[in-house]
C-alpha cells in the first residue's frame, strides 16, 4: 500500500535531551502525517447496488453479503475523505 511521499527521515534520538531535536522530530512527523493519505485519495472508487451492511458472520456468509460489507466500507471511507 502506498502511503504518500515521505518528506524525509525522522531524526535519530540524541544522547542527551535536546529541545531542537524534539522540535525537529515534531516538524518531521507533521510533514509526514500531512502526506500520509494523499496517494490513497487519488483514484475514485464507485460502488452501486450496495445495501449498507456493517455486520458479517465470517463462519456463514454469502458473496452478496461480503460485497455489501465491502461496499459499505468503501462508502464510509469516501464519506470521511480517506479515499476518492
């Protein structure tokens, strides 16, 4: 799975506590988090004929139920802006 373009490596921990190191770490984490889901939202996913279903019995399911659960998951992720 692609998680976006990382903008650099996280800094290595110093031997002694260093405020500058902490600030650099936080800045790098924020940059990495800002691009984490960018690649996931490039392509659009479209589902049709989905009956919203968030329950699946893994021991006794049908292909149609599995498709509805997957379609519900895709719809939920689209609504939250995680995927396109």
